């Protein structure tokens, strides 16, 4: 088994609406895979199918090498938080975890250590209904960690968390991944995913736009060179030079933005010098995951 | 299934639910049993639907269980509310997805839940029995009721039989609540429907068209608890109640097994 998740032509149709259409992707074992897409793109539907909560209309899939038609074979090794945390309001955080530990046949001893791990040990005895959104989210993550999972599926785990909470979750995911846990995480915080996800699956309107290494996706995007001439009168002249050499450019904020790789920077510098233009700044930028996402999804 | 039942019992034993349910059951039992004994000599109705229960009747072996079974209908309604809310809240709170991730076999979830509810129902009936017998014994001298026939072998056998009947009726109402919870997936809708149907509509129907009494589920559940009546036999009610429960639970179980969990 080399994949944590593998789906082929997975589809889900509700009435006449297609929530997911022939999705195919693979998530290698032991990696962190980001799952991104605009709202309504089919992320949660996919996750629900992987967890056996809804039945696919078509296609096949495996989780930890077992078919998704038999979730009982792999779910004991899977931790999941789907569409935010959901617990019993009248029970304490600890009691909620004990309910799930009893259900899954896990040791009750884990409850305390997990509360500690997610920073809830002091509020473990408080009723769930008194928790803030961030605390509820942490409890959801603690519940997902109950089985000591080989695969962790997290749907928007950083919702409602403050910056330090987001950082803690990021570190937790990194820590779990370094221990060999595969993590499949959907999030709208693309800058966070860019830091932790080696693999990426991108959805739009129920279809897979991209699945593969995050670096491959970013590398395939067109980079931008930003050149700032010493004198602003040279801006248009510089645009003319780059365009003439096959690199379209625009003037933005007192600098020329040129569609070109970083390697072309030396040529640009030489061309500008030959034309009598002194560059006061020259830098290259690679599109971020967020920019790539917007570009690809057309959002 | 036993892990599910264990998890469910953790939820059922939370103080707000457990204590309030025990208090309601104890209070209703105390009230109804007291009425039976305190009004035994009044010559007016002191039993169900204005029935007159005389001190002579209460002095027989049946006197031991009269207070116990008179409250069975309300025990059933209590069970209906608890079973319905415990089932439907899994949908309304979104906790069903947690349960199914930890225990993917939906039938085991259902069986475990049902087992825990049965344990809860046994506790309710036990409390009812203990409170009713204690109050009956305490009020017997006041009502000029002799209790010597209460502690004979036949009275104790009757107590066992009544316990089983009241338990069956309570579980039947609870199962009805659970079915409604699975169908409506909302605690408020399922409790409201169950209570309005059992407490109001069935009684109006049975009162206006008496022949419907032998076909209505709630009337038959309660008739089993009462050990049968002059108009509808115990065996008829038992068969009809069992048929309702088997058909209703089968439909609800198939829906629970096949329906997507999308909330």
C-alpha cells in the first residue's frame, strides 16, 4: 500500500445536481495533502464519501488500501473532523471524548493526554456549550486523534482559531506528519496549506482541477519580475523593451511587472543598461498558492 | 454493540436528564397512587377514566400493583420523549457523523442505542414500582385497606407480571419515540408528534369511535401495561403492539442504514 487515499471517477449526484463529478486523485501515504476549492466545490461531499457517511453515485476509492464500500475495515485507523466540531452541549469536553472513546473501544486514559495536547486540560470539565469556537475546534481535533490515527482527515481545522491557535494546529499537523501520519486537510487558509502541504488536490464545481505535488503546481505558474527604474520617465521605455523581447509587462505602483522567470532578470538588466536605464530595484516573485488558486478557480 | 450502549449510557446518566426524569416519574407515581388510595372511600372515581377502585379491591393481591400500573401511560410518554430526543438529537447536533466514524456499522449503533434505552426504561419502571408500592403501603391504613394479601406468593407473581407488562408498554412507547426520532431527525418535531398523537389524538379517537381503540398503537401499548381490559384483550393488544413495533422499527432501521448522513 503506497497511497493513503485513492479515488477513481468518484461521483455524487443529488437529484439533478452533481456535487462531485468523476474525481480521481491519489494521496501518498505519510504526507500532508491539502484539499482546496471554493465553497460548494465538493470537498465535504468527498470527505463524507471517504468516511462512509454518504454513498457514492459512481466510481471507486480506497482508504489505507481498503475499499470505501467497507469503511469498517479502515475507520478504526482514521481520525476525522468533518464540517466543524459536533458534540453534546450538556456534557463536558472530557465527557464528550469519553463517549467517543467508549464507542470506539479506546482507552479512557487517552482522554486526559489528548485534552492536554490540544490545550484544553484546564477546561476539560467545563460543559461543551460554554466553549468558545476555538475551544470547540480543539476538542474536535482531540476527538479526531483518539484512535491514534494512521490517517487524519480534517475539514477546516483552523476555523475560529486565533493566529496562535492556527500556528499550534500547523505545528501539530507537522508533528503528526513527521511521525508518519498521513493528513488530508481541507482549508481556506491557503497560506497555511502552502507551508505544510506537500501534496494538493484542488476542486472546482465538483471537478478535480489539480492533484499532485504543491511545488509542481507552483513551479508551473508564470513568475513575475519586478523592475524599478531609477527615474520614473523610463517606465514606459522599459515596458517597450521587455515587450519587444517577448515578455509582456505593465506599470503598477511605480514599477514594471514583467511576465518572465527569474532567470531572465540578468538579460533584462543588460537590456536596460544598454538602453541607458539604471534599475534601482529588480526582484522576482513566484505566485503564491492563494494567487494560483484564484487564477485556476477563476474566483 | 455493547461499546455503543456503554457510550449511550454515559449520555443518559448526565445529571440534568437523569435527575429530572427520575423526579418526574417519582412525582407522577406519587400523585396517581395517592389519588387511588386517598379517594378509595369517596365513592367517586379514583382509577383510570373514572373507574371506582374500592378498598376491598385494593385489599386483594391486585392492590399491590394498582398504583404501580396506573401511571404506566405517563411512563410511556416519558420514555417516548427521552428515546425520541436521544435519537433525533444525533442528527440535529451533527453528532451522528462522529458516531459513525467511530462505529461504522449503523445496525450496531442502532442496537446499542436501543439496548441503552431499554436499560433506561428498566430504571424508570423500577422507580415507578418502588415509589408506588411504598406509597401504597404507607397510605393503606388511611384508606382502610388491608395489606395481608399483598405479600403472598400470588401477589408477588402478579407484581412480576405487572412489572414485565409495564416495562413492555414503556419500551413500546419509547420505541415509537425512537422511530419518530429516526424519521423526523429533529427532537422537537418527533416529541411533539409523538405526544400530540398519543396523548391527545388517540384519546379523542378512542373516545369518539370506540372501535378504533383496538387498532391504535398507543392504546394497545397501554393496554398491555394494564394487563388487558374488558373491551380489548391482553393478547390482542400484545399482538397489535408487536406488529406496530416490528413494522415501524424495520422501516426506521432501513432508513437509518441507507440514508446519507449529510448534516
